[in-house]
């Protein structure tokens, strides 16, 4: 199973925003399902360190990451720095008492996973949080640096995804982490998967249609709303000449369409505050139909990054001041 969201075609910054929103939603769904089944139960301290291979990656890492941050230690028997780092990580996994799960992957036996994570050398340490993979550090690292990195990881996992970790019971049976049942397929999973495949193939028209098909049945579906907004943005900027767009916007501050095009380009490049600020300023100096056109596009761009994004919160306040 390839770790999802390690890379996506198209615009990296937007893909990361969308993937994080999807991961948050899936994590919440997984926790709700676990609660309905009575929870996953407690683990023993020994169960906080597990060996993972390619066959068990989805179950032991991706699925578990909806409950607890999973730190991955890529190592090999011949790697001397690994022999120094791995015991430190194992000791800290126990000391952190369930705030993260340590998954050890032998790169010699799992070459495909090593390639999928783009690892050039070991030791290499990654984390997976709610299905999202992120690099932590590579090579030897001091314990103080490791602790600081882990502290930041568990803080982000709790604040952004509500992952508070595992319950550790010293009396629990050793032997690893309880298995997670496969979550039942949602009613729109096939359409969402079709949209994801279309995005990966750079078929933006196909992705737009797939997301619209979901929204036709479930107008408030959060993943489809975000996906549609992103796909439509990518489709709009695909054939733009960035230099000409920025030239037009600079030379024609009163041209609504020039400012909208530049804002699209800003957001597609990951410049969230620039995109929102440009349109808020345009709202402030326009009126009538032009103002409404800009306001509607700004709301559409809010959907691209999601309502929880701090830039959206700030821009909504600025938009209210500009309007009233």
C-alpha cells in the first residue's frame, strides 16, 4: 500500500491543504467508529514499539495514525548510526506513555516503502498523523533535538487532529497494538476515489465532474466541497501566463477580472494571504455587480483552503469591514 499524500500532481501547497482537511475528517470518522465499538482498548508498554512491513503498513501505520501519531524509524542491521538512534526512540516511546507509536521498518526487507518515502539514507525518521506523512529528521540526532521534535509532533496531532494518543496499561497483554477493523466504505467512496485518480492523471475536468456528482447527492459533503474548489482553481490557472496575469493586475488595479485572475494565481502558488488580501482590497474599492463578483470569488477561494485555515478567519473579518 502506497502511503497516501506523500506527493500529488498539481500544486503542492494546495494539495497539502486539501489532504490535511481530508485526513482530519477521516480521523474523526475513525475515532467515532472506534468509540462506537467500545474503543481500541489499552496497550502494554511493549506494544508501543512495533515492527512493520509492507504487507502490514496500511493496517499498522495508516489506520493506526487516525488514533495516535505514528513515528517511523527506517533502519537496517548494518547501519551503525541506527544502532545508536533506535534504542533512544524505543525508550522515548515508552516514556511518552502512548502519545506516539513507534513503527520500525527494516529497509533491506522493505525496499518499496523506502522508495515510496523517498529515503536517500538511513537512519531516517518520519511521522504519519491522520494518514499524513511528514519527515522529522535524517541521520544522527541528539536526544534533546529528538524530544523537541516529538513534543511538536504530539502537540500538532492533538491540536489539529484531536489525537490524544493511546491508553497504556502495564497489565495489558504484550504483543503489539490491537488490530483496527477495516472501516466500512462510505456511500461516495468510489466517486471520491475516481476524483483522486483524475487529479493524479491531471484530468481536472474529470475530477470536477466526480466531485460534482458527490455534491449532487450530498450538497454539504466536506471532502467533495474542498476537492471541487481545488480542482476548479487548478483548472482556471492551468493555461494562465503568470507574467501577463501579474502585469495586468499591476497595471489595472481597477480591473476586477485582472485582480481575480491574480488572486487565483496567488492561491495556486500557496500565497494564501496575498490572494485573500488582494480580493478584500478589491471589494473595498468596488461597488455594485463588480463588488459582488469579487466577493463570490473570495468565498470560493475560502473553500479551497477550508474554513479552519487561519487565513480564512482573518480574511472573513477583513471582508466584513470592507463590506460594512
